[in-house]
C-alpha cells in the first residue's frame, strides 16, 4: 500500500475518532474507512464484557445484524478468543485450512473459504486486551499480509488511545460532578432552612416562603428585628436555588462609610480617587451569576439609592471613575431592621426603590413571638459551645429554663446565643443553672421569688431551685424529692405551696 494512501487512511481515522465523544458512534465509520482504502470484504470490532466474560461484536462492516448477533466468543475460543488470550495478532492466509477459524457469524460460505484471508489484531489498554479489530480480504500470501497487520495494529492503537482519553475525561467529569455535589450539599446542610432552628408556626411560614422563592430569581426583601437571623435566611435562599454553585456575596450597608460604599458595590478604575492605585471589581461584579445580599439596605444614601435602582432596572452600571457600562446577572436579596415605610414618609428612602426591592417580602418574627423555639435554640447553642470549649453540658436546670422562657429577648436569637455561650463557660458540673445566666435574666419574675433582703432573697432562690431540681429528678414524687434533699414530707409540702410550684408538670 503506497505511503500516501496509508497516511490518508490514518488521517481519516484520526479525524473520525475525534469527531464524537461517544466511541460507539465512530467505530462503524472507522471500519468503512478501512474498507474504502483497503478493499476488505468484511470487518468487525469486538469488545470484551468484563462482567460476563463474553466477547461480542460492537461494530461491523459487511455483516448483517443477525450475523453480528451470532458473533459471540469466550476468551481462548476461536481465532478472536485467542487474540484476546495471547494479546498477539493472528494471520490466517486461508480460513479453510485453519481449524481455529469458527466462522461463528456464518458470513463466509464454505465454497469461498479457500479464497479468503483473515486478520485480527488486539486493542490494548494499559497492557490489557479490551477489544480486537478483525478483517477478511481476498486471498493473499502471508508475507503480503504483514503490511496489513502493521496498519491494523496502528489503527487499533489509535482506537485504544481514544478509549483511554475518553475514560480519563469521563473520570475527571465524574470527579468534578461529585465534588460539586459534595460542596453544594455541604453548603445546603449548613444553611438549609432546617438549620434555621425552630418548629413554631411562625418559622414554618418562613420556611414555606423560602421554598417558594428559592426556585426563582425574584428580588427578596427580608425584614425583621436585629438578631433574628436575616442573613441565615438569605443563605438558605441562595443555597436552595439554581445559583447555589455561584458566589454568595454580602455587604453590610451600615458598616461601611458612605465615602467607600459606592466603590465597594460598583468597583472603581485606577486613579478614580486618591488611593485608587489600581482598578478594582465591586461586589456586583464579584457576585455575577450568583447572589448579592445587601444587609441594612435602609442605611444607603439617596445617591446610592438611585444607582442601585438603575442596576435593578437595567442590570448594568459603571465603575467609579469609569466610562464603560458593565452588565451583570445578579440575584439581589436585601434586608433591613427598620420600617422603610417611615423612611419613605420622611423622604429618606426612595419609594420606587422600595417597590423594586419589595418584590417578595419575608418577615422574620422576633424571638418573643415564638417562645416555643427558645428551648430548641438553647439546646442547639449548648451543644455548639460545649463542643467548641471541650465541655459536655448534659442539661439545663428547671429554674434556668424558667428564666429563659420568661425573658422578652430584645436582642432576639443573637442575644440568646450569647447568653448560652456565657452559661456554658461558667458551668462546672455539666449543668446550666439559673445563676449562670446574665444579670439581665435574674429577676424576681423569672426566679419566682420576692426578695426580702439580699441574703434572704438569695437563700430563697437557692431553696426553690433545689426543690425544683429534686421534683424534676423524682418526676413530681414529693416523698422521694423530700428524702433526696433531706427534709420531711411536711416541710416539702409547705415549701411547694410557698413557692407556688406546680408538681403536676413534672409528672407529665
């Protein structure tokens, strides 16, 4: 075969193998190229199924579908089976004189078998035979068939290399997908709505709103008092949305001076102002494709409100000191702890911006309106800070629970978290007692005592706490509780009446 024709064949095979990521789509065309250049009668590419140990025809030229289905072998069986077993090419000058040639497909008639030569070369992947490329041609001397074997071996090597590259690409893609899924799940586990602790009806309503808005790109306005967890809600929305793999960028509009907030949001060009020694991307650019969270949006100046309105309307802006218009794809979530309606009435907040932000409002209820969540939150923070400080706090005492439940929590969840962290640090017996809580919680109403002087009041408080603990441990059995603290049942009854303790709650 002339070298130019040989190069042409190999070039066409190479282009065909590169034309599709699905190898099954190109194996048939590769056989057609060989047939066109070499004048073969029939050709096949067989592959080994590692699970079943069976060799079958994956692609063929000159064979009918029924003939292809018949072409099945085991390793060591027939010419093809021995090619798989030995890893060496097989050259059969006359198939009629070779007992190993089984003619399993039935494609070669007995009358023509003496005029047919057969070649088969292995396809190897890392010294392991994974397939075989086989052809039959009009009879030729064995010496002239060696050139055909060499050319088929080159084609087989090209196919094995294509298989290897596709396997590597598939493995890299699989690893990338698994890593993305792992990271996404980690983020969802950390910020998913279930991590917004609380099962009260008010919080269930918040969870429902998060689920409804997460699948869209609608602008969200989160409202609520300071410390209620507005940022956690923003996290939950982002990491439950289709933008979860993209950036989540946050800006506290109240924490940045007015002189730098514009540069922080929109970026600046080199030399835009004193100190701008280089160009810098703003938060909108950094959040492109993802979510931008603007906390305390009510503190924006009137000038920045106008620029923010333009971004919301047009999805475009200019850097400070720049002339080029930049376009971004950003989902905006804003939050505030002030009543924007009052700011609008006083002229400090633009009404048109308010309507742009208030597309999907979510109100986070204060902690005093979801009392049933307090103990669940407290338990969560006890576990969190116990683990962080190497302490194993087993429980919260009854008087401490009463104090937590009686307090009005002006600082909301953030204040509760700080109180519990302090109590965990002070605890020395694996229990959080009432005296571990801050002075702001140490009230007559919370402790259930009326102080008649400093010593008497403290003694009464300690006595009541001991009685409550004993009753709790004894499930409301006053006789057992009296014995536990070393007093008579009569004294126990008098003290229970004195402090107005309801023993039935310990029996439920």
